[in-house]
C-alpha cells in the first residue's frame, strides 16, 4: 500500500472544486472519476481539455504509488495528451492509469479517460522519481 496520503491528493483545491472522486475506495490506486459539471466544461459546454489533461496526470500518479518506495515521490516532466472526442456536461468520466515501466529515476505511464467504456482521451506520461532526502 502507498505511503502517500491519498486523501491529500483528492483534497487539492482544484480536485475538490471539480468534484473528483476515487473509483474504488477500497483500491485508491484504481483511478478517479468526475461527473462533468459546470466547473469542468469549456465555453461550448463540453469537458475542458485542460481538466482532462490534469486528471489524466492524477490517475497516472495514483497508479504509480504502489511502485514507489518508502519516502519516494514523483513529478511529471513530460506528458502528451490526445483528446479523441468531446464529453458533454452531465456525463461521468473514469480515468485510470497504468505503469508501463518503472526504472530507478524514471517511470513511464499511460492514462485513459473513458465514458461508458468508450475511450475519450489518452495520455503518455513520464515522471521523475524523487528519492528521499
């Protein structure tokens, strides 16, 4: 189980503002979900691309947590996001991360966003693993 305070991740002001929740309280690393509301949509009423990118990053970090050692953390230093289709207000988006490879100083991840099982966005991320001081 991760040594990071998972509640602290959800308590980030942006995440609270958007209404981000864990997919599974029993398995916090399984991912997050978002009911797309007014706080998350753009001027044409669909999910804002920046919100999608930010939450794909969060989902990838949650997936990485079990792979981090005591005192380690990680920060994103590269991310590529592909938006495949718009998501209307009122829809529920599920975001899940996958660790592709964890090295000593780098971790390579993928994160996907789906609505009703259909892929709506995907990201490839590289995180720098920070060692304890």
